C-alpha cells in the first residue's frame, strides 16, 4: 500500500503529472511529481536517481524541499513540499490583467530570496536549469520557494516525453543560444529575465520563431523598459543580470553584495 493518498492533480509538467497528496502517517499535505521511466535503461534510471539524491540533500528556506523519491511501476515519484501560495507566473498574470505593478520593496524581497536559493544550489554544484516565473512558488506566508530543480538535464536526455525541451527558450541565455554549456551564470541570466518580467509583465525578448528569438537574445537589448516609477537601482541590477557576457554577469554572491541589495538585507534584519 502506498504511503500517500492522492488528493487532486494540480498540474501537468513537461515530464509528467503533478499531484497534491496527503502523507498517510501524519496527514501532511505534499506534492508528488510522477515521471514515466518507460524505455529508460537501468543505468539511466540510476543516473536519474543519483540526481534526485543530490537534490534531496539541498536544504534551504527558499527551495522547495524534496522529501523522498522512489520508483514504482516504472514511474519515478518525487515527493516534495507543497507551496500553497501559487507561483510568480500567477502574480505577473494578475498584475498584468489589472494594470498593476509589484511594489519596489516586493521586487527587492523576491530578488533577495530567489538569489539566496540559487546561491545555496550553486554552492552544492546544483544548477537549476529552468528558472522561470512558473517554477518559483510562494508558500503560505508569501515567501519564495524555488521549485522544479535540476532534473532538467538528466530527464530530457533519458526520458521519452512529449515535450522534451529543457528550459524555456525565452529565458535562454546568449551562451546557450550559441551552443555553449549551461552553467551557473545561465541560471543568473534566467533570474534576470524573471525579474525583468516581474516589473514589466513582459519577458525581455520575444519573437515569432526560435531562430529570431535566439538572434535577439544574442544581439539586442531587452525590448521593454523598466517603468520609471521604480528606483534606478532596479534597471541597473537587471541590466547586470542580463549582461550578454557570462563572465561579467554577477554570481549570486556578488548580487547579494550590491549596495542596493545590502541595504534591504540590513533592513529586513
Ligand atoms: P512545468 O514542467 O510546466 O514547469 P511542473 O512539473 O513544475 O511543470 O509543475 C506543474 C504544475 O504543478 C505547476 O504549474 C504548479 O502549479 C504545480 N506544482 C509543481 N510543484 C509544486 C509544488 N511544490 N507546490 C505547489 N504546486 C506545485
Ligand atoms: Mg515547473
């Protein structure tokens, strides 16, 4: 008998369905992501399980924690913490529909919390690989929980799924567009895109097709401007995160050291 009872399906991810469940032992509400391993060799399965082990070791207040993972009937089950406050995609959609903007302080608070989560991942040599508004959740207190971690690489190459595109092309970094390997700075670029979208309600680069999109990402400045009612520090920091040159793009450590960020960290203490 399973240790969990399914409540309802809350989403369909790129790799499989996501269910809200309760843990039978204590009634705790959790989430299970199911990934089909049909057609995956034992060796590849082990590689995927290794990756989930690494993710399980992450322990940070701004990262959705992974409770356990197991394989049952050729389906990988990833049991994780439930983030009940929705995701940042919903925040953007709501604001956009109402013609509203997040506040200056909300922006800095999200920036700091997501950066802290990324800093933890990167310090454990885990790349997120798919930072985007719909993968950044809010908990019941409105605090950030980054979800959907790091499995991008193993899953995309190992599982036969309908949508095997890893990462969202609109958040592809210039180096990825040029076929270079994904690294920590590519996560930082994606964070820049997400923050840009939070204050403009639009991704920085959009195009009718992928080749045009990649060309814009590599060559052009972002299409929209950060609204002028925000402090100049917001377009400044987003500009740094969206530096085309990954070497000039700040690491999470450097982001947290900017004076505009330091001031807010101090204030929150
Ligand atoms: P995608 O591949 O599109 O990113 P996911 O597999 O991450 O999809 O998740 C599918 C949906 O399930 C998401 O849109 C989200 O609403 C929900 N979801 C995923 N993980 C969680 C979680 N830990 N807490 C709450 N909802 C979640
Ligand atoms: Mg996701």
